[in-house]
C-alpha cells in the first residue's frame, strides 16, 4: 500500500472539499482586491483597500452595511453608487460614478442609484 505524506493528504482533502462545494478552513482569504469585482458590476468591501467582506451590489435597494472601499465597474453613466454615513441611506452620500472607485471610504449604508431617465433603471 502506498502512503501519501501528510501535507499531500491535506491538499487532496482541500481539493475534494472545494469540488464538493465546501471551503476548507485553510482556504479563507483574509485580503481581497478590486479585481474581485466582475465587469459591469458595482461592488463594495467592508474594509479599506478592498479588504474584508465583498458584496456585489443589487440595484435600487438601500442596504445597511459597513463600507470601507468601493468600485463602480459599470460603464452606465446614468447609474452611480451612493454610500451614506448613516444607516437607512441617511445623510449626505459619497458618490462613486461609473468606472470610478474609492479604496478608502467610510459608510454605514449604500444604494446603487439609477437616474430615472436610465432605461435599465427602475
């Protein structure tokens, strides 16, 4: 019987867990980057410098969450990401326009806003 070294067994288990849909504890990523945001999407991260929890933003909803960095990867100039200093999309927002970003922003809620003239909007 052929025996595998322990590190190869752990690697094999990690691969099998990923294929089965699970993520092994050793595979957690502590730091993300802006390349995580798909083309034509709007994305936020809970931490500065595109770190922490990553979220792809849905259209026209106000969501309460900590925002530390953001990328508006959508080319639609009638759309913008609005990041608010208070929960419930209250206060004066920081606006991230199409194809713009901020690696260090402070927010407590956000909305992917569309101009009413935008046919893709509400």
